[in-house]
């Protein structure tokens, strides 16, 4: 099988670089041909892996732009938020497949290969999964935040309410509050205004649309 050319796209450069590191052991099967912040790099690829970390909506304007980009190839959605309605909506909007972030790197590579072959993979989280994606990186990780805590804090930094975050992440309001409490503890803040300031200082606002240096 020929090596597939893959673009990695997310709002945060550190997340894109983390995905790149995650796929490096599979360089004989997938070639990371471009890293992009909020847009596909300027070269054609077979598959674009679109990571929705801390996106204010699952498939908003950035998603529409990527889906409409002729350089993007087939678009594979990579997200925590893959309830039945989310999966159906993503596929109806034009995504060629979806894969849950708790999947292993090997499962992600298989999903990329299936996407390139036109099979529309829907990869649910493995039954034994419970940890963070292997080798992935995210804003706030250096302070000890889990990916979920970081995602919640990034959405707070973007101005979303607890109710907005719950709807966005398919979480109950009590679960959102639990993540907020644990994130605040690790960030050593006590108020929302402090959390927003901390988030801004730690790269939790989306980057401008551009390629990753």
C-alpha cells in the first residue's frame, strides 16, 4: 500500500504537533504532509485529520472551510464528542469518517487508511480505554491538566458558560463543574476571571489561521 499523505488541522499549534508525534511511528504508512492551524496547508493530501480540541462548535465555520477545500482530500473528524447525533451530523455535513480520541495510535492510523479507501470509518472508544491519547499534547498539560480539564478551561477562556460547555462536550452540568474545580486547583486559581487570565497566558485561545512553523 502506498504511503498516505495526511494533513493535521486544529486551532492550537501544540495539539497539531502532538498529533504529528503520535503518528511518527507509522511513517511507513502515513506521511504527515502538512500541519495547519484552522486551515489545510497549501498542498494536496489524501486525508485531513481534523482535531476538534476546544472548538466552540463541532463543525463550525472552520469545519465548513476545511470540508470545502479541494486540497483537503477526505476529512476525518477526531473528537471526544461522538454521540450518535454528533456522528450523524458530521457524516451528513461531509466528513468521510469519525474517530474517538481515546482510540490508540494504531487504531487512528487504520481509520486514516479506511478513510482514504472510502470506507467511512466510525471508530468508537475501545472498551478498555480510560487514559489520554498516547503521545498527544495540549495547552495546560505542563501544569498537570488532563486533556478534558484543558478543553473545559480553554472553552472558559473563549467565553463559554458552563451550560454552553456542557452542550458542546455532551457533559452534564455537574460533570462540567467537577472538571472546572479540578482544573482550577491545578491552575491555582479560584475565580473565573483568574481562570480566563491563566488560560490566555497559557495558550488557551485559538491561534490565527496559518500553518504551524
